[in-house]
C-alpha cells in the first residue's frame, strides 16, 4: 500500500513539473566571445499587456534574464554595452476547436434466458449491460488565453536582433503565470547557443 501511494505521489510530481509552455529560439549570428556586456532598453521599448502589465511581472522578467546572463558570463554595463536586451510579454485571446466523439449508452436490462440442468430446461433472467455505441462527433469551441514571453538580444552597434527566444503557453491562472516567469525565462535561455 505504501509503495502504491509513493508511486502515485511521484507520478503527480513528475506530471506537475511538466511545463505547459513550448519554447523556441532563432538567431542569425553566433554569440561567441564578441559580446561581454549588456544593458536593458528603456521600458517604453519593451511591451507587456494584460496579465504581464505590472511592476511585479516586469521585475521578475528583468531579474530572471539578468541572472541568466550573469550566469553565462555577461556583465551589466549601462554606459557602453555590447548587447541590448528587450522583452515582450503579451496575452492573446484565442479560440480552440475540439472534435470529440459522442457515444450512446443504451440502458441495461434483464433478458430472459433458457438454461439446462440434468436434462431439464429452466428459465431465468440475465442482466445485460450493452457496450456504448458510437453515434458521431460533437464539434465545440473554447476560448483560451495564450501567453507569450519574448526576449531579444540586440547588437548595439548594428541595432539588429541577433537572438530571439520565446515561450508560448496557455494561461488559466494569472497568479500562476506571473509566479512561473523565472522558470519560463530560464527555459528560454536553455535555447541560447554557446
């Protein structure tokens, strides 16, 4: 009994640790030793909407990105940086469509049967519970909120984006979405080459 409870608890932990976000990145230039310092673009250049449009979300994104860059050997330099950092955090309302099978579950009933015992016939009733019958599909639409967090690394000299990493996921709870921002940013930076 204890092992079953432990196995169920372990499975729940593994499933809850799975991220509901998908992570992507693109780059047009290798981030080799040419870049050592970074600075943040003014907040007006970064965009946030709905859930992420508050100081708590902004602070979490900035702290998480700064931590990731510092861990990779970059240093903050507001006077003459090699890289400029910009983020975009948006929430869009989308419609998802589902095509689900529909089944008819006929009611169970008692069916008369004939049995034989020692050469003699006798009657009895047997309960039959038939299998569900497939009758078609039901098409339904659901409104969901789709969140995106985008981080751009921009070459200061050319003003071109050299790397973009982003995460997209379904948001159902605003508190959880903001609390997960450091983890989301960390997973975005796992896509950063080198």
